[in-house]
C-alpha cells in the first residue's frame, strides 16, 4: 500500500534538546511539505521541497531545519531555537509542486510535547 | 482578517440531516481543497476543485470563483462523518496553500 508514514506518533522534548521527526513516502512524489497545527489555527507551512537536495522556507521556518537527501524522505529537526515547539506536525507530499495544483496527501502526524 | 474563513466553527447534527459547511476567501486562487481531519489527527483529501461542482458518494463540493466562496455538503449524515473539515486554497501563481481553521462536525445517532 502506498502512503506516507510519520514517526514517532508522540515525541517528548526536553529544554535545549534537538529532536527529529521522520517522514517517509512511497508514492514516488516529487514534492514534500511540513506543516504545524496549533489549536484554533489553520495549518502553517514550515518547509517544503520540490526536488531532492533542494528545499525552501515556509511561513514559520525559524527554529526548524530539514534535509532532502532521498526522494522518499524529508526529516524535520526541531532545534532548541524553537521556543514554542508544542504542536501537531503534519508531513505531506504531492506529485509536483502546488503550482500545478496537485492534491497533497498527508501523513498521520506527530504530536510534540515539551517536558 | 484571515484570508480563508470557514463557517460555522462548530456544527452538531442528528443522523440523517443535510450538512453544509462554508468557505470564503479573499485572495486570488488557482484551486481549492476540502480536507477531512479525523479525531486521531490524520488528514484525508476529499476534493480539489477550481470550478463548478464535484460529487463523491454523499459528499458534494461546489465553488463560485466570482463570489470567492465554496461549500461542502454532506447528505444523509452519519456519526462516522464526525470530524474537522478544513478548507484550503492554492494562492494564485504561487506554490502556497493557505488553510482555514476548520469546522468541527459532530453527528449524533
């Protein structure tokens, strides 16, 4: 079955710690995205990548970093510089970038909590 | 003011009722997404449309580009339809997707 997997489902971060959220897709999609969801707000774009070894900042990239070394994988690191990391993180992918209006497919999400 | 507004924010219904969720936007768009988010958090794409009307099972989505408005209708609602429904628009001539805050629907038996 094709789809997007995210792990872990729940993640706990201590003060000053970097944590990495995993996102893998086997849909052969070119584009991948990371979103953050907070209560009462719409999803906000953190980073996106339209091709391997290239990625662009979204609206709220500060305190986050990504890499895209393989087409299937787009890990997100939440660094200690992100002062309010508690949120629900969603990864998505699409066949090409949204300029061509392709449907985005979402993973199940990772809930990050600060200890 | 948000660029994408949904109404109502919360909606409760009895099983079998006809449901309408509205989405208005204030920017130029190339397409509009309706998404469903289940209580566990996973999001499923329901429709993507840029004009007219689309139907899938008991779900119908319409869009009026001139009025900058879209509606999602659910006919013969069922408790399993209980979820958050999210409207998102592709900003015209960019690769940016802007999301509404969602409508929480609860359907009671």
